């Protein structure tokens, strides 16, 4: 197992020069990174096509576009965010002033996942840079073409003492976690998140964990089923369901369940055509993940889809009906294009089903009934979510994105990213007069 002590020491030494604390230096770095994203657009498209069969439009929107927008937002607000802020001083401290100074932690380690291998690697890196840190990025080995491209883009254009991409298997992440870095940002499964938290605890390293969970979509009887079906299908089946905030299962009111399934089927056909396998549709990341997902197809009854091709790592957008809470598909996060639909009769029943499970990363409620909205939002804990929509809460700079409980700790995006990678130092200044 490789030792990364020298790399981390180089980054810590460079951080102590103070260069990364200069706001203009950070802005110049962010502009350079944005230019690299734009100039390597075709290579990014090619890499994601090779790794995940990701359609060009989806890559431009969800991988490149979101990152460039995040960089622009950071550049615009960085001079304000990085300025020390004077705060009120109590009368008992007459003659003193109080202020809070934002300062970077030092050297950050970012461990990224494979499902959005550019966005979920570079966006945290943007936060680390904006806050004034040096950073080591470990992309996922399951998307090797994208990982190699990120290494080329970063390592060929920045000194390793400032920003560095380290490629490798699980052993590489394990070795990096043994180093005494100043901040760890991990995106991945809850199981691996526990391993990361345990490693961080040995050095008392502050950590952000962006994890997952079974995110429900609750569809009440008053929902607009045409729009609801489109938004659930769009959020669930994009990237072949391999999205941490994708609706994991639907809780549909018993009166509208059958209509909803019919309309989701129509939405799938309208988006991907009658023959999804002939369309530009993402494939599952690996044979291991394919086999795991394929086993779920035996749960409940196939209401829509179900076709698959292991050689192509293809699973058709699928809806499962008559699923029980005890079925395997309802035990762990699906992370694939399979959507179980369960029913409820009273809002309290839907709340109980969600509240009795680990806290999800996202929750989606489709209803215009204010009482139903209040009941669900006030009685269920989850990371974030939307009313009458799916996944779009994570695409705005103004909403911190993160989980709670088993779905993670900490948040990022926009100002929350700057805050995540920043220590806010409190200072009381008194006069000697």
C-alpha cells in the first residue's frame, strides 16, 4: 500500500506559505478550473459516455453545467464571504470589539463517487479552493476514464503541493484516510461512510459525509398525476437511477396508485421511446451492481419494464407493484432504475412508514393540501427535498445540500460549501487604555 505522507506534507508546507489565503489567488484558481472544464468539454463527454453511457445532454447539464455555475457563484461572492465580520460585543466587555475571521482548515481530502464522477468530485473541490485550502482528490476507480481525465486536468495544470488527483482502488482511499489531513469530504454509501468516520475519528478530523438512503416520494390523492408522473420519472430514471437523491420508492395513496403507475409508464415512453434499449440510456456501472439490481426484479409484480441485458449492463426503467416493506428491494437503497410502488390510506400511515426507517437523504411530497404538507414536513426527518418536484433542490446554490442521520452529516453547495471548508475563528479585541 502506497504511503501518501510526503504528498500531504508537501501540501501542508505549501498551505503554511499563506498563498492560498489570498482571495485573488483563490479566484484565479477558480477561473483556471472553470476554463479547464470548458476547454475539456468534449473529453468529459467522451469519458462519461465510455464509463456510464451517459447522454451528452445529461453530461452537459448535470456534470459540466452545475460545476461551472457553482464556480461562477463562488467567484462572485468570495470577496464578501472571506472578509472578517464584526459582531456585537456585550456591555460587560466595554471598550472591546468582537469579530469572526473565516480561515481555511489546511489540507482537505475529497473522496468522490462514481455516479456523477465529475460533478461530485469537482464541486467539493471548488468549495475547498474557495475557502483557501490545498486539496487531494480521490476519484472513483469504477469510472476509470473519468478518473484519468480528472487526473490529467488537475495534475497537468496545478502543482501537487496545491491540488492533486490521486487515482487508485479501495486501498488508495484506505491509505489516504490514514494520513493526518485537516478536513475530509466523502460522498458515497452509508456503509463506507461509517468506515470514513471511524478513520477520521483517530485524528479528530472534521468530516462531511454525503451519503444516501431510501428517499421516498409520497403521492397524495389530490396530486396532479400528469405532472407528478413526469417529475418522478425524470428524477428516478435519469442516470439509470444511479442518483443519491433519486426517488427510491413511491408511497401512493390507494385511490390513485393504479392511475399513477399508468402515467409514469407514459412518461417513460415519452422520454425514452418504446424501446429503451435502443435509446441513449445510461448503463449500470458494473456487473456487481447489475447482479444486485437484477435480483430485485423478482420482488412484487412487474408493472412496467423489467427487460435487462447483462452484457450491456442495461436494465430497463422498471416499476414494481404489490411490493411489501419486507421485500429485499425495500431493505437497502436501490440506486438503479427500479421503482417499487407501495400504498397508504391515511397520511399518518405514510409518515409512519418513512419515520420508522433510517432518515433519508431526500423526501418528495406531491400534494397541494397544506395540512398534508405540514403533517409530513413536521413529522419526518430527512436531509432535504421538494414539494411537487424531485431532485431539483440539489441544483440551487442557495439551498445547503446534505443528509441527516444515516444519510450523512454536513452540507455543501454555494455558501454552505465555503462554510464547510472554513473554520470561523472568533476574536475579542480589547484596548490597553
